[in-house]
C-alpha cells in the first residue's frame, strides 16, 4: 500500500497522512495515533527517497574528518562512531564520514552545507578558535560539536570536564607525595588540550607548587610523539616523579618508553593517562582518567542533533559529562619526596 491508498482508506488528505507519519507538531495526537495504527496494520513503510523529498531532508548525518593514520586503530574513536551509527539506525538515518586533507577541511564544510548533502554535522577535535564552528553558526546549519571552543554564539556541544579530570589526577599524585609532576599534552590549539593544561597549571598553583618548564611538553597525539616526549622527560635532571598524559594515543607511547628504559612504573615513576590505554604494546591496568563508554557518548551526540533538527535551541543542548579516576598499578607513593 502506498501513501495515496493509505490516505484514501483513512479519508484524509495525503498531506495530513504524511505529516502525521513524520511527526509534524501541527497534527493533533488523535489523528497521528489513528494514522500510525492504520499504517502498522497494513504494513505501510514510507519510501525513503520520497520521504526525503517530501520533508526536504536527506536522512543522513555527516562527519568531515581530517583523519590521522592512527584513527582507524583508535578504539575510542571507533566506539564513538559506532554509538552514532546505532542511534541513527534506530531513527532510520545513516552516517557518512568524509575523510579530507587538513588543508581542504574548511572548503569541505562549505561544500557540504551548500549542497545540503546531510541534515546535520558532527564536528570533532574542536579548536580553541574554530572557524568551522564560526562558519556553521553563521549559516544556521545544524551541528553538534564533540568538544567546546571559544565562541560567543550559542551552539550545541558535548564534552567532558577537562579541567576537573586533570585536577583529579594532580590531587591523586599530590596525596602520594609527588611534587615534580610533568604533563604531556596534545597540540594546544586543540581545545581539550588547552583546558587540560589550564587545569594542570591551576591545580599545581593551588597546591603552592611551581612547574619546571621542562616538564610541560605538548604537540603529542600519537604513540611516536608520546614515546619521544617521555624520553625527553627521562633525560631531564632531576626527573619528574610522576607524569600525566592528556590523551590515550600518546599515553601508549609514553608508557612504552618507560618500559623500554627499564623504569619500574608505579615505583620509580608514576603515570596517569587520560583515556583507556589497553594495548598489546603495554598491557593494561594503567591508572586512567576515564570517560564513560564511547558508544554512549556517540549516541548522546546523535540525540542532541535530532533535537536540533526538531527545533530545540542550541543553547539548550550543551552537555558536560564528568570523568572519573580509575586506579591502576602505574601510580604509587613518591620514592623521593622533596
């Protein structure tokens, strides 16, 4: 049975039936329930292409992503994408990921918006000053960011409390007598890295401790750079007694460097990593600043995007989840208290 036949059987116009099936608010509840019941009884399913044309939507959400070589092996990234895909499937929508080169990222956003190829976008790896978000805000195109940015225009975002998470790590280490604490950071133009560094500096200052500039190393976002950063810290004198790594990709390399150097982790040097770092190169049971299940985060962002498409104001769609500290074997009492 097609839409026309269903409308005739109900004694309604095709427009009313279509709007009832698609959840338009101007259709009253009794009419909608009657239409949905009749559609279910006869096994009616809308033609996806016809439905898209009728409501002016593609039923597709998109991610434009300047992928790094490590992304396809990143379980957290893949978990977030899986959560997004599952949530979209439940709403009879699809997800497309458009890999682009970094220099073509902004033009790709403009092309996607002008062509109306997707109903909304998910924006990842937000920058402190992010032209992508400024552009999407100016055009009024629906989007949800995974992370925040410096912007005066309200927009929908999902994020973790980066400063609070780092404070948890610093306070744990301070409580065990550590004072020479180092921070290995992602590139500081990334907003999460900037916030996590701010949290680190603030927590150390609150404890009345200065920070040796040699203990602040940034621009690490993979195993290789994390490994090199830890080697740099091991070569410093005095060495830090504890290290916080602000991202799990660098964390694997940093822990591997300690193992290769014969460091007894948790005794000779303590390490806390933001995010899960279970890996065959280093094993597991690393002390971590943990984020909730990535699939749940992906599903939450889709829930927010669908709310945007239904007309919820962006300022009402700002979600901050709290990280927790999961104990492992890589943290212990400072062996050389200052």
